[in-house]
């Protein structure tokens, strides 16, 4: 009995956590003499201040606190409970995390609340070295972009090093040529306090394609943002002209990308003169046509063309096409792993010189049939 009393002398906090009625536990003369925490439980005021100071840089409503305890603390509590056959009860790690969380709520005037399942920010406190790290959950934004010719959709790899990083690209691995991804990342990075972004595109186009209002949709994931209130729109200047992002709104991580249809205006060249009959045949055969093509993963995919409105002059065709999202326009024209194609319909090799995005809209139920 006396040996155990000497071995398991605890501070008041650690004793109450085990069950104050346990006869083999005694109060330590001072907190530093606690068998489990060595005085840590009563010395959290400075940690609370450091957490609040670290969180001031972030915009949030909810938070959670995680802990890294000094070596031996959890193990000593586990050993005590095993020897005295104490079952259940809150652990020292859980208790201290809760104490710190409550102190933070109070220290921030009660304006924030604890959310252990899906917090805006997570605070990781290393009690041993006193460090505090704050990370915020990603912010997902939906919006539509328009762009002029000469602006790529994605960032392009540096032509010198092909993405490895060199003196020409200043180690970034990317070309200095303007892109939607690069311009939007730079502006949003400054507004949200985020350094990394991930883009989910709703189809793609060429750098020399123009995208008209209302624009092509995209979802942007902002990683570890310090601010969580995005702008409603962006106006961006490039050497090729102005581009914009409109209708920006916050969406859920599990945002389901809807199926889209789009209207494109293509400029096409032929190897021979194109007649009026060729144009009529193309429009007739491609109306509500089901087209099959092989995607980048090698799978056969079916897409629909709703209409083609075309005109021809000499060896050049200008066509406005409404089609399902995902169908590659240039391959639809040339017939590369796509059938039926424009080249098949007219009976001569065709090449799409350029295509613009006129309109992108969600697919209606009537179009899905």
C-alpha cells in the first residue's frame, strides 16, 4: 500500500481523471511531483496564448485542437491504469486538448466554437517543444472564366527544362506565358492567403481559343487558405487582353460536376473546294448524331452532336457546333479515332485550324435522351 502511494502521487487534475475515490492514489505535494504529467497539466496558460496568437492569421468559425505529448506521459498513465485496473475514463491527451479548446474559446471572446469532425482550422500543439501549427481545411470555389486568344487554360511547362526547373523559368518549371490557371492562382493567392491551388476543368480548349461569356465552368481548390471569403468576380489583365472569372461561390468538397453541353465556333480547312452540297450533307448527317471516340485512357466513349450550322468559301468551312462536353473538337473534325467525323461526312481530309467556346451550359434532361 505505502509503496503504491509513493509511486502514484498525482496532481489534482490527473487524480480526478482516474477517479478521486481510488485508494491507491495520493495528491502530490506540488504539481511537478505528479507521476503522470510532471506538472504539465497546471502549466497551460502560455500554451493557450500561443495558440490564440497563431490562429489570428486565419479566418475561421470552427476549430479543433490536436496534441503531441512529451514522451512517457501517455505511457505512464496507461501503466497506472493497468496496474490499478482502472478502466475507461478520459485520457490525459483528450482532457488537455479539451481544456485548451475551452480556454481558446474564452480567450477569443466566445466567437469561435469547437468542431472535432469538420473544423475550419486544426491546431496541432506539441507540448514538449511548445510549437503550435495551424492548418485550415481546403476551400472549394466554383466559377466561370472567359479568356482572349493567346491565353492557355493550364500552366505550360517551361520549354527549356520541360518542368524540371531551370534558370530560364527561375526554378518554377513553368513558362511565363499567360494562362487561366496561373493568373487566377496569383490573384486568388493574394486574396485568400493561399500558395497552392488545384483546378478541376469542365473540358478544355487551345491557347488560341477565345472563351466567350458566360464562360467555361471550373472548380478551384484553395489549399490551406488564411481567408475564407472569396471575391464574387475577378478581372485580370494579360498581354493578350483581359480575362475574367464570374459567379464565384463556395461549394462543398463533394460537389458533383454536372454534365455539360457546349457550342463552339470552328474554322476548318479542307484539301479541296467545299461545295454547298457538302455543307448540306454535313449538317444533315451530324444533326443528333451519336459519335464514338477513344478517350485518353483508351476507352470508347459515346457523345452526341445536336446540330451543325456551317458555311463554306473555297477550301474553308466555318461551323457552329453544339455537342456534349468532353468530345474533342479537333478530332471530331479530322476523324482521328472519332467516328463519324466531319472528314468522313464530306469525304475529304479536314483540319480544324481554330475553335472558340461560344457557350457552355448544363445538360438538360431532354438532351440526355
